[in-house]
């Protein structure tokens, strides 16, 4: 299948509005900046690098050429100039995640590789690259860790325990769920095959392997559209919110419903078909935090005004 390279693609072009609204709410939540500094102090890229290089298999063009090709293709399509390191870990869930703020790495579960087609894997890798491109990784890591820390008594939390409040946890988890909608859009742009994105979702949702060859995509699409329609009833909408309040991923069917709405709106086709030279998008980069000291940045600094850390380039996506 011939896939189009989307030159000069910015994450803001496909950012889900729920992602932006939830991020704005999160960044106004008291205690976030202090928490980021503490988090950077104790949870950094070096620890992650040691963990995965010491325990998991790194994907290269020699040992897993097909997976490595998918990574290269997704990076090329989504305009991600630097290939992140890619690792495989043993688990038969169909899942993947991204970690590391300055030097991101992607980790694929064994089940993801064994159970998905090349196009479906391209969707998953594109999804993870979407997190990197949108600079989601720092907050997503905190979303993973905060619920655990929240259950640990104060003195054992390295000083973080007193910073964790229910309001902050809910704000981070809510944003983390909304960020998945943006990353799904990146995944679809990477694989450029809606049916592959849907079939990956169906497999993630739990269809038994022996039924993979007989998956009815249309039935799942109908289920997704029915699920989306429940929002017109305020009671159903409240039930959805309460039931996923403490999860860091939205429901699989909900995710499918959201990317169908995006495709139906025509925005997906507009990005694929746009003239890359005449439709260059001028954007204001999102604020970030310095990975060295946690100082909040505007997004275009050459160095951190608090600790002096030098950046090779600005923080634009």
C-alpha cells in the first residue's frame, strides 16, 4: 500500500479538542508545577534507559527488520526526524507505551507483534509517536505513577506524597485519557488505513484470536457510533465519566467513536490531501517543563532561565 508522507506536519493540525481543554485545565490545577519538579528529580530518562536496555530486547534493522521498517515508515510519514529507540517486552496483551521525556523510547508488548498485522502495528507505533510529537510523555508518565504513589504513606513517597491530591490526580488522569484521542489520530495518519485502525481496536477490545479472520468491522463501527450517540442523554454521559474517572485510557469503543467523528468531519482527508508547501501551519508551541529542573517553559527558549540547561533547538512540535 502506498502511504503518503505528510511533510511539515504539526501535532496541532490533528489535536483533539478534548486534549487541549483537558491540558488547559490540568495546567491551572494548583500544585502541578511543584509536582513536575519533584517528578523530574526522581524519575528521569537515565533510569528508564538502564531499565529497558538491561531487561528488554531492542529492535534494530538486523534482529527485527519488519518492526524496524514500521518504525522508520511511521516516523517518515508523521515528520518525526529522530527515530526513538524501540524495545519489546514480554506480555501477551496487545499494548504499547512511550516513556522518556528528552530521549523517548517506545515499548511494544510481544502480543502486539504476534497478533497484529503490519498495518495494525503501524497504527500502534504511529499512536505512540503521536504522544512524542505532542509532548505528552511527561504528564503520561505522571498519570501512570500518581495512583501508585497516592496509596503510599507520605514519608515513603520521596516528598511527593504531600503534593498528591484527589483533584490533581483526577486532572492528570482526565488529560491522559483525552490525549489518547490525539494519539489515535496520529496512528491513523501513520497507517492511512481506517480498517486496520479499527481491526487493531477490535483486537485490543478482546476478540479471541481464533476469530481474527472473521472480524466484522462493520458491526464494531456500528457499536462505536451507538456508543457515541449515548452522549445525547446527560445521565449516560455522567455514567461514562464516573466509570472511567480513575483510568488513564478511555474505553476502546469510545476511542473508535471519536476517530470516526474526526474522519467523518473531513479533517483526516484534508491533512492527507493538503498541499504541503502552500498550507504550512504556523503554530505556537505548547508550554513544557525543563527536564533538568522542572522550570516551566514558553516553548521557544534556547536555554532554561532557572538552571541554565541549553537546548539545541526550541520546543516546537
